[in-house]
């Protein structure tokens, strides 16, 4: 009798353990334009390293917390919205010497691979299209935090860095005096998209 009771108790437990574990589905996040910026810094003939930034950025992040290497991101940057704090420099950067925004007003980045390098770090490789040229670029990405923001939205915050070579994108004006390599830092918050 005790054996039969034990058998009947074990069957449901065994079935429960053998059932597939529900995995969290990848989630779609939208970049928050008020908390996202791309900053660039460049050596200016050895005298200083001035910077500028873009804040007109659209993007979508597909975040898979169970399998982060399956995550992906797409970005579109309004290159014509470059900000340096110096109006004459902003105007020059928009010309054919540099970004040539009349012909190429946007830059895009589409990830192609995510390689985890630590608990909250990864190398995200993708295709960057800038001034009509597409090149592979790798971002060093750090996940700063995932949680609920002050507005009650689930938010993921990231910092990403990389170095671009201007001449790769037909923007080698004044190189090498004005450095050919440019450092980029991306600070971004992305909010979970509503259903």
C-alpha cells in the first residue's frame, strides 16, 4: 500500500521535472532619444582633442536575456544634426570635406554578431554605413543596468566604444595632422516597447 502511494506521488513530480522549462522570450526595446547620444573625439594637430555629438538617433534593440549572444541592434543617426558647440565648425562638418550631409544625411549600424566577453560585456560587430560606405565595425559594449526607470518602464542602459578610421569612409580631410582615427562613445538607454 505504501509502495503504491509513493509511486502515485512520484509520477506527477517526475512529469513536472521532465517538462521543458519555459524560457524567457527575447524582448524588443526602443532607444530613448532623450537619453541616447553618440560622442566623437579627435586629435586636433596634437594641440587638443575636441569633441562633438549626435542626439538625433533612432534604434531598436532585441535583447535576449537567456541567450545574450542572440541579441541584436539597429541604429540610425541623423548625421546632419552634428553638434560641437561651434556653429562654424558644425557647418564645415556638414560639407563635402567631411560628412557631406546633402548627399548622405544618415548613418546606420546593423549588428551581425554578438560575442560575450564577460558577465555584462560583449563585442558587438555590425555593418556601419557612413557617407555611402559600408564597413564592419566592432563595438565594445557594457550593459550598465536593466531595471525599472522612474517612469515605471523596463529599461536597459548601455555604454559602447569604438574607434573609426575617417579615411575608410572617404573623410580623410587634413589627415594625418587632424587624426585619421576618431574615438566614439555611445551612451544609451532603451525602453521596453509596448505591446
